[in-house]
C-alpha cells in the first residue's frame, strides 16, 4: 500500500497547464474511502483511492485539503471548457 503526505509547499506548481503528464499512466480509481487518523496529537484526513492494482492512501493536512480542492476545481473548469456545447 502506498502512503503519501501531501502538503501545499511540496506540490505547489508540480503540474502546470500545458505541461505533459508523466509517461506512466495514472491510476484509475474504482472507488474512494475517507477517514481520519490521529497520531501524537496531530490529526490528518486519509483519502483512499481504490484501484484495480491496489489502494493508494493519501494523508492530508488542512493546508493540503485547500490545495487539493483548488486543483480539483481547476480540473473541473478545464473539463467543462472542453466539453462539446449542447444545442
């Protein structure tokens, strides 16, 4: 199982619009789970992406949640721009 702690500073500007994506294909989630984890007084949210090749657990602090929310909003806006217009 892969675990990653994402923070805003570590991921700022990692993928910019117009840049090519990694050569390895991305994981394709088949499901998601959420949970919380407290360790030594610090609490983080756990977002688990279930994939056909195994689960990917991502630990998120509050700052990382904001960064992830903005990233998802950016993806949503781009996808909506590229959707064919309905007549």
